[in-house]
C-alpha cells in the first residue's frame, strides 16, 4: 500500500508542475505585468512613473525568466517566474496585487465559511441521492421508476441560477423563512446556511440520482445477485449487503473527487448568498482584476483536485485490493 501511494504522489508532481507552467504563461506571457498595472491603476489617467512604482511595490519589476543584472543564483531567483509562480509549488501564495494583503491568510480565513456549506451539503446529498437511487432501482420498470427518471432529466435541464433565484424568492421573499443573504459565525450562521445547503442538494439531485440508479441497476443484473435471491436472501439484504457494497468503486469516484470542492466552495451559492468563502473570494478577485488571487486559487484548486484523485485511488484499493495490482 505504501509503495502504491508513493507512486501516485510521484505521478502528481509533473501534473502540478505543468499546471504551474500553463498558469504562468496565461497570466504573465499573454498578459504582461505592465498591462496588469495599467488595468488596475486605470488605463486613461495612469503615468509611466505610477506603473513602475506599482511594479516595484508588487515585485514585478524584474524580468520574467532570467535576470541578467543579478549574480549567481539570483539570475533565476530574482525573476517574476520564481517570485510569483515557482513559490506556488510549496503553497506560498504571496500577496494580493490590489492591496498587498496576504493571500494565504485570506484563504485560511475564508475556507471555513465554504466548509460550513459544502460539508453538510455533501453528506446529506450522498445519503439522500443513494437512498433515492436504491429505491428507484428496486422499483425498476414501474411507474415510480419512470416518473423518477423523468423528474431527474427535467431537474438536470434546469439552470443552477433558477434554483438559486427561485429559492431566494420563494423562501425568503414570499415565505420569509430565511434571510435572503448574509453570514454569521457560530450557531447564528444556521439561519443563513440552511437555504443554500438545501438549494445545493436539490440542484444536484437529478444527475446524481440517475448516475447511482444506473450503477445499482448494473450490479442488480449480475449473476451474484441472482444467486443471492435464489438462496432466499431478502430484497433488503440483496440491496444493502450485496448491491451497495459491490457498487462502492463508482460511488467512491463521485464522493472523493468532490473533496476539492469542499474547500473551494460553490461560486454561485456564495456569491448570491453573500457568504465570505473561497468561491466568492475568487469572483471578487476576477471582478477587481486581482490576478494574484486568481492564480493562487487556480493552483490551489489543481492541488486539491490531484489530492482528491489520489484519495480516490487509495479508496479503490480499500474497496477492492485487486486495484493496486494495476
């Protein structure tokens, strides 16, 4: 198991280096620091002296890759690539382009509001989706199965914005059951969080229930299920002891790959409900053209996604030890 995990970690290194290089090219080669400075300071009224002062204050007053004016290792260290891109590899996010605030501190502070939404959303979604999918799979071929599939397809076809805006209007404007937006700490946060959590669960129900239903139906058609029924096993035992257990690998794929989004939050939910998480942090940075924050969140998202894939592989070996032989 240890060697298997080490191999997966080593596979992740070139992926993260590649993401880092592509991110650097997009943000600094296509969009040079001087252009960023002019956009932030204002295209019309900014002077060359103000641009140079901004570049010096933010650490952009050096060449991109090689600094011919430095000596020794400084030729590579005193560059934009090392200061702003290579340091991301060890999660040194630097400071904001707009106000020089530590990005790492902001991420550590804002990840908790994101987790207060995404963790209960993921747990409740998993329980409800799998229960609903098992029920529909058990009633395959009936009106319940047909109706559930139609409802799932319709739910998948509706935009996420419809759920958010519609939920805010009905629950907050009409019924006055929850604040339309806002956030608080401690137990006072519950009144602000239950509505976005509910909307997030409803929004993803259609696609996930259909996916789990397909997985369960595939397992229910296999020989070992027919053998269990022939031996007199009850339907509940067949579903929960055999079908659910043997469907763990595709289920784990959907669950573990959601881990990065636990920390990164939900962009739309956090923005519409004014929750100060990482999702709204990214949207605010894009609107303010604070590309240092955007770079940091892009790279952090790739790190979390790669870790999620590694955890998926490890969970596969626990569910089916034969996987580690591949």
